[in-house]
């Protein structure tokens, strides 16, 4: 149900926490936990891995996520950017041909003051096919980009991102796209302030998203994403 900051051009909504401290009455205290499935194609095989994010409006010490009953799944999230955003990202070894277990995932959120909150997120069984880029043209003199990809049945939207590495710092994040192509250049909107260095290899990714509900207007309700990455030299 949710995912990342300015990339969070794709995300935003909230659920009020259930505190383990019955005396705590702070409706303004919020935390949002989201697990979704990332789908990629490796050597013509479809592979799956979980991606987990949690955002809070208070300082966090640690977060543990437990999978559905009897799944024996457990994930310790780590902070990024600040002590209010935590995540768990898959390594190459975490992608498998076995799909991610659906069901209720429980987030145990420990605040910096040791107060413990519990939230849940339900992973549904809806999946989409991996992204397949059919055309990628980069003009290194004009810093212009042309991208085409196969339309994916069931995808609610697409987003194009440029990063300094997979899941790294963002250089560019497009608006939501509803066609299977995207052209842009260095003068386009949506570039970040991250410094671009000539001769450096960056990663461009085309992401397709399937939300938990088709009418979803926020990015905090992602059920799965599929992506293909390609490297290029600036």
C-alpha cells in the first residue's frame, strides 16, 4: 500500500496508529506501513521479491515486520534519509521464482521514546507482468531520452525514474504516465538537484504499478510493481 518520497509523487494517505500504550491519546501520531511485490524478468524467468516501506510523523528507533501467520517471514527495516522513513529493499539474491506470500503483514514500530505501535498491511494476490522496454534512445550530447515499452494488462500507471544506482538517489522522476512511451530531456521538469557527472553510469527504470484499488489516487496503496532497468553513461 505505499512507497517513497519525491518518488512519492506516487504516494500519500494515512492510517492512524494503534498504540500499545493505552494512555497515549495522540490522533496526530501517524505511521504508514506498506508491503508490495516487485516483479522483474531475469534470464527470461519472472522473479518476485517483497519491498517494504514505513513512513511516520515521529522519530522511529526500529521497525520489525512479521509475515502472515505460519509464514515464518520476518523483516527488520532500516532508516533512510531520516529517522521517520524506514524500508527493506531486496538484494539480487532475494528475487525468486516463487511469488511473495499474500496476507496480513504486521508492522511493530518502536518510537525513539520506546512507545510501540502496531499497524498492518494486506498484500493481495493481484500481479502484473514484468516491464519490457522495446526502445531506449539516449542522446548524450542533448541529454534527451526516448523510451517505449510493451503495454501491460492490468497496470494502473507507469513511472520513469533515473537513479545513481538501483534504488539509489533520484535524478529524475516522471509524473504518472498512462501511455507506454515517454520522451524527455534535460530541460524537462521533474529533475532533482542531485548532481549529474559526465562519464558516470546511471540507471534508468521503467516502473509499472498495480494499486490495491483501481480508483486509488495515492501511492500509499501499491500492491505490486514491475520494472526493467537499463544503464547508460551521462
